[in-house]
C-alpha cells in the first residue's frame, strides 16, 4: 500500500471554501472513480491555519495514475471546480508526496 500526502496551501480566507468543496463535491467524485481517502486534517496549532492536509491510499503507482487522471478529466469535476472558483482561486499551492510504510509502521 502507498499513501499520498497532499498539502493544500489556501489563498488567505478561502480554507472554508475548500473544505466545503471537498465535503459536497470532491469526495462524491472520488467514490465514483474508486479513490480512497485515509483522512483529512487542519492545523489546530501550528504555523498556518490556511492549510489542509490529507492522505490518499493507493495499491500501486499505476492505480494512482489511472484513477487520478480519470478524476482530473471528469467533466463534472471540471465544471464544479470552475463554479467554486468564480470568486477566484481557492488553492494557492499544492504539495504532494508518495509515501510507503516502513516494515515497522502500524499503518501498512
């Protein structure tokens, strides 16, 4: 199992809009494409309260490439994303890393 850590740096003040988009739009489309999330977090204490952290679970890099491409190209995602960004961009920058568990990790 591989895990993808994604960190979204929101445009100041737009984190609530990003959270709403995930809750009402993105997660439904991920289910449609078989994308499995492993959790979402925001910072309670830390350097920035404009960050969203989340993990996705993948069986392989090939699975990730196939499913992520299908999601990104989904006309419904393209339309809904554009609709949520009519007032301007929500996300300023995205970081992502593909992680593999160590042999002694409690998460496999």
